[in-house]
């Protein structure tokens, strides 16, 4: 019984740090739903010692609120997490035909603009957090959006973590710290992932999880997969080299 009480207390404490809201982008007449979660020890964050920030972009068709296994992990590591709902009912559906890099680009451009807008807007509100060294993390289409913004060369991006994104090439740039965690059921398009030589040159890292499925990377996925992803992310943020991440 005491164990169950402990779980209830932990979950309740985390829920008390969740702030769900919508942020209006006047320039685009666009209302962006977000879920904001705070570091476990919020007292460590100040204007003199700012805590890190992660922007979390969902996969297409998956609610941005269904990645709490990631948000909690980042919160425990001291991050402010902004989980972002990129798709609105008024948006055109994601293209499923033709040259997908071309036909889906409007979605990625819109998503990149959303990330850029939120960076500018939220940095004025949360002054105890470092929006000048952002971590972008995204699953599937959310990873494509993150990679797209990375390719725009924004100076405020420090890290990019993608979870089985498949369409937008990752930046080939040593200014970014890049980790791509891969499932095993669908390949990425040609040129999306850095080669081994490029990984060595730019310091990026690609890690495959055997038997992982693309559509399982969310809260409703199997526990073992979520645990593996969180271990990889934790080790990466703690600066383990790629050679050790691959063996983890």
C-alpha cells in the first residue's frame, strides 16, 4: 500500500507542474497548443543560472500530450519541456503521394516557423531558462520539422534528437549535437541520415533499436522501448560517446 501511495505522490507532483495552454501567433493568425512541464527541482533555475529547454514535436496524428515518457525524462534531467501540437484542424492533410520531400515541405516549413515563434515568445516569459541553447526533439514528422529548422542554421539550436524521422536530411554541421534513434520497421529516405564517415566528421550519432516499431514511439508503446529510448537520451545528454551509445 505504501508503494502505491508513493506512485500516486510522484504522479501528482508531476501533474502539478504541467501547464496546458494555447499560444497565439498574431503574425500568422495561428493558435498553437502546447503543454509545458517544468524541471523536477525548479528551484535550481534562475536568471543567473538558467536551466536548459527542450522543444518536443509530436509525430503526425499523435497528440503532443502523448509523449509524457519523454517529458518526464527531460524534467528529471533539469529541462523545461515545451510539447507542441503542430497540426490544426484547418491545416491541409499531410501529403501521401508524389515526391514526399516536395509535397510535405509546406508542413515542415510551417512547423519550423512555429518552433521559431515559440522560441521568441516563451523566452520572454520564462527568463530562468536558456532558450539560446535549445534542444529539439521530435518523433517521425516532428523529427522532420526539427531537422528542417536545424537546416536553417538557427544559432540558438544546440542539440537535435530525432526519433525515427524519415524524410528531412539531418544537418551536416558540427555546430549541432545530433542523435537519431531508429526503429527497425521502416527505412529513412536516401540521404536523410549521416553516413558513418559523416557521423565521425560532424560528431553526430545514429542508433538503431532492434525490434522497435515506428508507431510505438509514444506513451502507448511498450515499456521496454520507452525505457531504451530514455536510457539512450540520458546517456547522450550526459555526453557518452556514440560508440558507447550503440552498445548500450
